[in-house]
C-alpha cells in the first residue's frame, strides 16, 4: 500500500469525524436500488411512459419536477436526510465526479426483479442492470480512491437500500394482456421464482462490497386507487389477490434476510416492513385515500400541467399508484427509527448504520 493511500484514509477519517461531531452524515455513502418509489430522475432520459419530469410532479420539492413520482420527497430522500446527508443522493443518470463518494441512486420507474417486468411501458432499468450500473460506479470509485482495497473498505461502511417486487406483480403477473406469467405459474410458484432470483441478485450486491443492506418489502399494491379501479374489490377494501401477493412475497423476503444473515456473517441485512408501515399511515387521518391528488391519465400518472389538490397533506396518494410526500415522510421516519417491533427486522436503519461489523457479537 502506497503512502498516498494513507493520506486518503486519514483525510476520510478526518472528514467523517468532523461530520459526526457537527451532526452531519452518519456514514460515508448511501446506494439506492429500486423502482418508481425511489426513482429520482433515472427514467428521464429513457424512451418510456414511466417518467414524470413535468409539473405537477415535484410541486412541493425544492427543485420542482425532477423525475420523482410524487409531489415532494421520496422515502429514500427522507432517509438520506435522517442520515445527515446535506444533499439528495444523485441519480446514476447524472451522477459524476466526486459526487459518487456520497452514493448513487439507481432506481427506475416500472423496473422489477425480472428483466421483462414493465416492458409494456418502454425502457426501464431492471435490477440486473442496476447492479451493472453499480459496477460502473465501483470502477469510478477505484479511480478516485486509488486502490481496490481502499474502495472495498469504503463501500463496506456505506448503507445500501433495495426495494423491488412491486412491479413484478403490478406490471407483470397481474397484467395477463401483456405477460404469460399468471398462465404459466400459480401465485405461489411465481413468488418463489421472484424470491430465488432476488436472493441471487442480493448475493451479487454482497459480492460487489455491500455489507449494510436494508430491504424494503412490497407495499399494499392492492389498495392503490389504480388497482382498485382496474380490478375492483368485490366488496372488499382492497384487491384481495394482490394483497395476498404482497404478504406472500414479504413473508418469504423476511426469511431471505434470516438466510443471508446466517450465511454471510460479515454483512447485515434488515427487512423494512413497508406494507405494515404504509398501512399505519392511516393514523395521519387522511381525508382521501381512495383517489390521487392530481388529475390522472389512463396510465394512472398525473396529466401534465394540470392543477392538483391544494390540501396535499390530506391525501395518501399523489397519483393512482404513488404515495404523497406525507406518506413517504411517515414511512421514511419509521424505517429509520422503528416505532413498532414489526416495523423492521431484526432492527431498523438507525441501528444498522451504527453497526460495527468487525464486532464478533454480530457475526
């Protein structure tokens, strides 16, 4: 190891210590993988219907429309703020230079665990490709930090969050007019296939250096205004078969967390119960949870430049499928610091980021 690297190590430690002392970042970087719930602009440059870089999206965001599928901040934006980051994590599509030292957001609207998911909407970045993009980032980090060892050391101290699976149901299994999966597999079989592929993808992320990984479960996909309008509920509150899919996936994902923690002892995976936390957001006493805040087109996204509702904090949904900033804030805060034991397993993000993985007690 050359002397120059020791200067880099020393500088990083000094920056980290200063930021901790000033109440800033709790860890050096945050890498985000996911779908439209986390996308902050990666789809803007793609040929797809799943992009929202126009008003009224972003009406409550400091920089206006950015490609976020909501009126303001996403859940991962809220988490980044709670972690002490002074700036939002940049999308891979525009991240450059030393900005990547703080992390990169690879999330893509309509993307899924399976590569074909969302293809009826156009281009998207499925999880396999998001992992390839992370490889590119790692090579850039090696150039910045000087050595592979230095990069591995750096990445091992970062937070990774992954939230996939929603679109594999919404934009695959439950769209028989575009996909054959529901004809080829029972719901149980399809979910098991998803979990098997997802597990391999998570192991790949581990192989790339991730050691602190938060996995977000699938949300209440059967309770969105778009799902209810499209499929009906037969007198129930939500589309029951879609809710069954969410709960089945989440149960299996929690087991994956246990398996990975048992086998990859120098890493820690946690499960964030997005479904239950989202359901608990009803304590915010929304006046309307049955429709979106903005006028929507046939695809469920806001119609460009139409005026949305004024009382946005009183709505659970922004458009037909995506929550408002009020819900995102609620979920982000509960993901970071659990209010109920069921919010996170085995613990929440605030405990994950402080974990010393060199401590044998956690191996």
